[in-house]
């Protein structure tokens, strides 16, 4: 599903998965590939709780798409804190 959408250069995608199924982990690699390919300049990874935002930032920061190079060193990762 995600692979097909990327191959078709879709501008918008919605991926819905059940709680605890690894949504963050599942999306880190496709987000990197979208950015690297130039299909996307920015990707919104939306979560509805602060704890999930922390989890997402950690997942993106620890992802090593290229040997010795972490995702957050290649692309900026922003966290918009709600007030």
C-alpha cells in the first residue's frame, strides 16, 4: 500500500493501523525514501499525545538509513509542542 503510493508519486497518504502495531517504526523508512527521492520536501507525522511525539522523534533520530548516518542528521526533525 505505502510502496504503491510512493511509486505512483502520491502527494497525500493516510496510513491507519491499530494500537501497538508499530506505526512509527513502519513509517520511518518510507518517510526517508519520500524525502530522499524528492517526492516530498516535508512530511507531517501527526500524533495526538505528547508521549507519542517523543516516541516518534526517538524513532526518527535512531533510524540509520545509510551506514553511520542517522535520519535526524540528514533531515531536520521538528516537534510542535501543543500548549
